[in-house]
C-alpha cells in the first residue's frame, strides 16, 4: 500500500516539477538574463585588402603596326614565296607576278629610245653641216662673192637643224619617261616586304589572276606582333569615366590568371552603334615580346580609375548617406586625397551600436577604402535595427 502511494506521488509530482523548471528558465531569460542584441545585427570586420575602382569592357587584340601587301600591276600570281605564320624581313621577296607583258614593254621602249638617240646623232651631224655652210655664206657675202638669198637660205637651214635637234631631244625625254614607267611596272612584278614582321593573312593563291586596274589586290598581310593594340568597346554610360593616360590591364580566355598592363592611348570620337547600343572604341598598347598574344584574341579589360593596396576596407553596405567632401592624406601616400565623409555604425565591446564618422577614399560596387575613423579589426554593422543614441541594441522604445 505504501509502495503504491509513493509511485502515485512520483507520477503526479514529476510533471509539475518539470513545468516549474521551464517557467523559471523562461522568466530568467526574459527578465533576468543580460540584454545582448548583437545577434540582431549583421556585421563585417574592418580588414586590409587591395581595392580598385575600375571600368570593365570587352576588347579584341590586334597588331599595332601592320601592312596589307598588294600588287600594283595585273597578271597571274606565278609564285608565292611565303606562308601563313612565316617571319619575314624588310625587303624579302614575297611573290612574283608573270612579267612577260611588262618585259616586252620595257624592250619596246628601250628600242624606241635607241632609235631616237640615233636620229639625234643624225640631226646633230646635219646641224654641224648647216652651221659650216652658213658661216661660209657669210664669209662670201663679205667679199661680195655670193648672193643675199644664198646666205638667208643657209641660215634657215641652220635654224631648222637646231629645231629638229630640240624636237628629237623632247621625244627622247618622253621615251625615257615611258621606259621608267615600264621598268617600274616590271619591278612591281616582284613583290617585296615593306616591313619586317609575321605573315598573318594570305589573301591570294599561287596561280590566281590579279586585276589591279580597279583596286589594288592584297596578296598577304604582314604585322609586327611585338606590340599589340587592345581595341575595347566602352558603353556611352562609362566612356566619360575614362581619361587618356589612365592605367589599364586585361586577361585572355586562354590565360585568365595572367595580367597584361598598359596605358590608355586614345579614345576614338566616332562611336559604333550595335543593336541600338552606342559603343566607343578605346585603345591601348601592350608589349608582346614573348609572342603569347595573337590577333583577334578576346580580352577582358579593366580601366583603373583609382586603386589602393593593403588599405583598410569595409563593405559598401556599411555606408550611410554621404556627409561632405573632405581632403585628407591617404595611407602611405604623401599627396592629398579627396574623400567623402560618411556615418557608419560600429559594434562596440558591449554589443551596442555606436555611430562613427569615417572618411572614405577609393570605392567600388563592393568595398570602400577607409582613410580615417576606423581601425583594423573593428566590426561595422551592415544590416540590423536602427539604434537611438544612448540605447543598447534591442532596447529601442
């Protein structure tokens, strides 16, 4: 009987004791536990990192110096001495056009020139004879041994001989000019490299007939690949943020981990409109002495407006509204840097949010550089309830 009563008391009192324990725990948590609202905030640590404000764009690589090597004469391309990728030197023979027609013209002009020179020699001999006859007639007229008519006839013959010599000399000059043109056309049948470089395009094949009467046909394109130009297309919304002389760098699809650097050289004033999008071309050059870059490669380009290394940084989400512009020295930089003041909230050691005024320098869409107002390791609040000064977090009335 007593054992039964004991078992009954245990069954009844156990739930009651558990209930009282839960009630006491809730009361302690709600009224007696220390108030700490730090868990209500999302925070980020002030830390050192590199920060960069840049404009991104897509670009295409091309040689800085290149030339389209064409032919100035028409005819069949008899022989092509180079192939794609060949390295050529300035003056090297690249191709030969059939010279038969141009060689015949040179030979004809040469023969005509020789004929004219022979005629000139004949006219000069006749001129000498006419001069002697004129001098003889003048001597005889002084002795009254000839007639005035004979003197005048001899003088006319002399003047005619002089005129014929002048005409032959003019014909010789004309023929010499024609011969020079024919010789030039003959020389043009042998196409030489105007510059040293690499054959990057071949636009004509051996045996092909080239017609230079309308346009100059291009045989090959030679490019100097030691320096490449990056042609980037920048949207009209970002083009005003670029300045000639600003640093730029890019990476390629094949080597995304490698970085090539240069300086913005030129912004072309005439845009391209693609699918109703206005794009401006911005150009800069990079060294390619190792030959890793090739024409028509794609590039992910970054134009650097501002950058800082090992700077104190915080997330953009921690910034409130800007207060005012200011001037203060940057870290490890002697010159002045114009920044903007913001108010942020910092989580103190008691877990309370306190306002802090900071000076911000370089910033991008993710981070902001802190020039003054915060120390490394402090926690800034990026999201959470708005606090009233003097009140702890979670106690706003």
